[in-house]
C-alpha cells in the first residue's frame, strides 16, 4: 500500500493453526529417509500374499455361494460325535423323514434319511453341506433343499457310500442346486430412497 508516497510492506499474517515452521538448520540424512513398508494386500484383488495382522476374511458373493458338500457349515453346530440319528429332517417345503445313519467326520460328513412312505420307503443320502440348521431341543435338522430336489438326486446305494465316483456325482448334483446368492445375501434398500421429488416434505 502507499502512504504519503511511500510503499509499505504488508505484515505477515499470524500462524493461527499451530503448524510448525520449517527448520532452516535441518539436515536430511544421506539418501533421504527410509520408505514406509508396503500396505497389506487388498483381499478384494485376489492376492495370494499372506495378510498381516488380525484381518477377518471378507465375505463376498463368491465365498457365500461356495458349496462344501462333505462338511457341515458353522451354523448347525455339528461336531464330531454329535448324535443326530432319529432326528426329523425338514426340507424347505416340508418333512422328508428321519435320520437312519450319520457321519460327522471332517471331510466325510453325511446323513442317510429314511423317507418312509414319502418316496415309497426309500432312503436318501444327504451331504452334510445341505444342512442349514439344527434344533437339538426339538430333535429336528433342516436342509436348504426342496423335497423335489432331494427326490431327484442320484439314488442312494449303501454299497457306494465310499465310492469316489458316486460321491463326486452326488456332490456335484447338490452343488448345482445350491441356493443362489440373491437368497443368501441380505437385501438392502438403495441409499437414495426418499430423496427424489416425491419425498415427503
């Protein structure tokens, strides 16, 4: 600004944010400062690098949809030694019979269900992966397949329970009938709900 023909310097604004002033005498070490370590890989990218720290596994549509035929899921609470023989078995659309035999061995878990008069007294072999719930108090076990899907499964043959080809065929069949992601993932409303021109005022 001009004051009586003289040019005066504008005073510096005070530092009100408390930011440190640069140190004019600071000397950086030769080669600079050490670089920060790389961040842990993002599990969404599919990296196979090991994660560091207590990072919980991500639940994506792909992991939800994966079907493990011969192991029980975490929900039913079934472990080695759990005795479910005699339990009633319920499909998604009704009762199908009672458990006649059962295995709870890791990687080799299954149920043999006596269907009684439902399909002419035949028995069916259900892979443990079809079990979605267990009610020990009511002695009921629930599977997430329909009666029709169970009826159309490869026919049970007690001589082939340990046959690899038969087991693969049965596992593939029930894997193909696994409920889609749309039925297993929770439905959420769009974030824009109630924000359009029709929104209440």
